C-alpha cells in the first residue's frame, strides 16, 4: 500500500516546523543561560563612589601632602610612572579585546576571568590605584574611623586597634607584591589580601567582596623611604587614611 502523499507532505511540514521550533527554543534557552551567567549589577554600583573610569583622575592633593608618612618623590613616581603605565596598558588591552569602556571599570572586573592576563593585571592596577589615592589625605596623628563604620569595626574586630593588627598582619604576610583590603561581604567586614594587582571584585580572588579600603604593599609604594621595612610603612600609613571616604563607601554599600 502506497503512503498517502498528503500525509507525507504533512509529516514533512510538521517535522520542519518542529525542527525550527526546537532550534529557536535551543537559542532561547542558551540565551537565557548566558544571561543568568552574566554578573548582575548590585545597587551600590550605581553610586559614583563605585564607578571607576578608564582614565587617570587627578590626585586630590599635592605629591608632598602625605609627608612624612609617604614622601613626595615616592608619590610622584608612583602616580606618574607606575599607575600611569597601568592606565595606558589597560586601554590598549581594552581596545584589543573589544571591551566596552563606556561602562565603569567595575563591570569588567566582575568578569575579568573571561579576558587575558594583560587585561586582568592592568585593569586591577588601574582600579586599585584610583581607589588608593582617594583613600588617603593629609596626615593626622589621631586619625581614626567614626560613626557607623567605627561601630561595625568594634563589633567585628573588637576595636580599631584590633583592626589595625589584623589588617597589618595581612599586609605584612602578603608574600612579594600585592594588596591588603578591608572589604564588606554579606554586610559584614572582613580583612583579606590579594597578590599582584588582583582585588576582591575579581571572581579569581580568594575572598570576594566590596572593597572599602586598600593598601598597596608593592615595594614601589614605599621603598624610597622605608627600604625593606614594610611594617614601618604600614604603621605610618594609618595616619593618612581618609576615613571620610571609607565611611561613604561603607554607608553606600550597606544600603
């Protein structure tokens, strides 16, 4: 018995439609999966405090403003040579790897593991330094946090002196070059450190979170004045921490 031509045409038509639908469905599922995998912006990222541009911003003080904690020559070389090189290399890598530089740098850091080591190193170097400059101000011997940040420090660490010890230990223990951090993770303060120019916004960091305060412990940040005495640099640095800036970041991130 010969198959009915109408039935055969109907079968082919139905099969074709099913294949198209399956293909579209597969595309939609794949698209939904990719969207789910993409990092979702958090509310705190909408604040200018957490939107770093791809260019160097001017220092908020003169090169010698942080003396005697940080000498003028170190600041000038650090800003105009080391940090400037990170910015230049970041932009070159961003062009080569087709990064959308109209978005804040934080958006790139959240998915930096998708890009090259060059982009990772220089994106981190630029971000870390841009935050570092703002985290400091003219020295004060009685410099200390206050308000809600002080209360959170007291609750988590048992006081500012205890925080200085924990943070200082992290900075001293960082082998080679890197950073020490005070971060906010799940609304709780933590101290951590990262190697090289990594930071806690990167998924590759051992401990992730929102950076509130960072200390550069690369030798170029202190060697002219302190030579190999990193603990002396760390101890003196507390006199120039800009706690008003750290407080603003803390309050914004806690909302």
